[in-house]
C-alpha cells in the first residue's frame, strides 16, 4: 500500500516536472539569446550616434568602449573596417545594414547586430556589434543547471511528502488489517481506532458495527445455551427421579401425573428461554395470561415442601393486591423460582415473598434473613453470581427476563437480603401498548 501510494505520487510529480521544466528550459534559452541580441543592438545604436559623418574624409571615427565580451566595428559602404574591432570585411549582416535597417544574425561562433549610420538621407556607414555565442550558451547551461537543481529539490521534497502521506494513508488500513487478523484469531473485543481520514474512518466504523453485531449475536447464542442448560438441568433431574421412584414403588399413575406436571413446567421454561433469546435484550412484553392469585398459590405449593424439608419457613403475603390481576405467568414464575432457589441455597432463616401494589406496577419482594456484602450489581453478572448449579447464571437470567417484560430486578437490601422484582401491569382502561410504552418503573 505504501509503495503504491509513493509510486503514484512520484509519477505525478515527475510528469508535472517534465511538463513544466521542458518549456521553462526552452524559455530560458530563448530569453538569454534575445537579451544578448538586444544588448548588442543597444551597443551598436549608442556607437552609431557618435560616428562623425566626416570620417570618410579622414577625420578619425571614435567609437565608445565596448562592454566585456563585445566587439564594436565601423564599416564603410565598401564593407571595409574603418574603426573598432571585427573582421576586416563585413559579411552579410553588414551588407543588410547598408539597406538602412537594423539587422541581426546568429552563427555557431557569434551573435551579431548591425545598425546603419545615416547622413543626408544616405547610409554612410554601418556599426557592427558582436559577442561570442559560447558566452550565451554558457549562461544557458547555468540557467538549465539551476532549473535542474530546483527540479531535484522539488523531487526530493515530493519523495519526503509522498512517504509521509503514504504512512498517513496506510497506517489506518494497516491498523484495520491487524484488528481483522485479531478478530480472525478469536478476539471479538478488538476495535479499529479512528483516524484522520474520513473514508478510512467510515470503513472502520462499519467494521466495528459489524463486529459489535456479531459479538451480540454470539453472546445471545451463548446466553441461550447457558440459560437452557441451567433451567432444564434441575427439572429434568427431578423428572427422572419421579419416574424412577414411581417405577420402584409400582404407583405409575401418581408418577405419571407428577411427570406430566413437570413436563408442563419444562415446556413453560423452554418457551421463556426462547422468548428471551428472541427479545435481544429489549422489552418484549408477554401476554398477561395468569391471575396473580393462581401464580402465587402454584409457586407456594411447589416451594413450600422444599423449604420445609430444610427446616425453614416460606411465607407469602399480598398487600392490598387483587388476586384477579393478570400477569405474564411464564416469565414471572421463572424469575420467582430463581429467587427462591437462590434464597434456599444461599439464604438463611425464613423466606418471605411479598407482593405490593404500586398502581402502575407490582413489586415482588423476596427476602430472607441472610446478608449480602459488596456491590449488589455484581450479583447479576454472569459467572459472578451464585446459584444451585454453581454456574452464576440464575440471577443474570432472572434479570434478563425482567428486562424483557419491561420491568427490572434489583437487590433492594443487603441486610436482610431482599430482591425486588418491579413489573408493569395492565389494568382496566389502559391498553397494553400504553403499558409497554411506560418503560421501567
């Protein structure tokens, strides 16, 4: 990438230098030759005005001193040198000067300019000014050398600028390439850094957005697998034990009834895990399909025996809450099961489940006589919280289920330990859409 940028920049500079330097070199040559011819013509004119018309009768002709590198000569109409320096016999340039006009000529050896001297409307002499052509060629070479030096300096600056720009342009792309290799190696946390190039930044942002979407997709898939494994392991074990006990005791009817109830709970659990995986972390309210009283009674019936076997009490209480309020039975049941399992395994003493009416929401408080130290938010992080399976998924799953219902699950107290589920509810005179739009209480 860098070499390609450098080649493109240098090619453009070389083309520009050629297109500029060649005409400029020709202009330098033409200008120097024209300047020298003009200087010769001015010298000849200055000498012509000082020529005495009586020089033909023997009066000596006086010519001004010539400039260094120049020669001045006075020629009569017979092309003979009468004064100054120059060839003894004037050539074609002098002959053209006798025609009453200024004449110029250039040969390999010298540059010549002639100016006629007139008297009484007749040309009585010609002043010839000349200089070596090599002097002009030397000045042309010096000019070309200066031009070549400027071109070399320009090319050197162009090389330095091209290399710097190549680094500036290539560095973000190389960084993006490194991040892509890191992602290919399994590091989904790699992100492309911003740069000063808008186009590269757009590619980097698109890359980061794509990587974020991919990471979220993989996270949801991992969470789904973990949730399904966590929520199904204990019910499947219980179902197996129930069937084995029924076969061992010969009471298959009772075993089948208990197995059917467990299968229904498994079906509800699978439905909730699937619904949670489809919600992608956004509120996706479930249908309020179960009266609150039925849900409380079923939950108490399922967990009362478990706590009693551990020698502990389980109390349910409702504070001025009508039993016929309908709530999403499946997800709320799963959340309460996680909280009660957490209280049974890690809590102490009596466990109290209290339902409170908050007008536009219900509050489910699950409290025991234990304590929680430290930051309560860390309890809901996967892998950090504790549950009966030792996977740290239970409370995180319960929190995600609460969010999917438009509610929230928080640690309301640490001593004694109290978890509170806040759940929006649909009442008479309001629409489910309005309730869903109220957000978290």
